[in-house]
């Protein structure tokens, strides 16, 4: 199994970061503007990046404002069965985020591409929480 990890400090409260990673409005602000999401265990969030590319993430666990766990149910074949985890800690008035995309079957070329894009989207999340303006996928 292979795992992707990104750790970053965000100059925002735990609650602000948690809202950005769990609500439809928040997720549309940093990941993709085509997001359907609810902060509710069992709900299946749907994220679209084009007519052909999407993923469906079931919310497996929520522990506000410190932990979020999703399981990929549908989308790219390499993502199906993987887990996406957000762990948040308060660090001197800021938020330390440990992001993980876990349980990839292999480290393929696509795994490397996703690692790059997750890094880009973590920067977008940081920008959203710190400035109010992220850089989500818009189709352009």
C-alpha cells in the first residue's frame, strides 16, 4: 500500500479549517466548484472536475473540529477504496493540518500526479482559510 501525505500550518482557527473541509461552501472554495457535500456521517460527497472525471467520497467519521475521514466509493479506479483523512491540531492559535490520502494499491504515475495536485489543493485550502479566496478547480 502507498500513502500520500501533506502537512501544513494554516493561520486560521480549527473551526474555520474544519468548516472548509466539511461544508459544501468550504469545499467549493478550495477543491472544486462542482461539489455536493454535507458534514454528516454516511453522506456521500460528490466532486466533479470535468464531464468525465469525478469522485464520490463517503463520510466515514467526523470528530469536530479535529478529524475527518472519507472513503472513496466511486470515481477513478485507482482512488476507489482509498481513504482521505484530515487531522487538525491547534498550534499557538493556528491550525496544523495533517492530510493523508491512504491505501493506494501502488505508486503509479497517476499516484505521482495526484500527489502534485493534492499539494496544489492544500495550498488552495490554506489560501481560502487565510485570505478568504482559494484556487479551486473551475474547469478553466
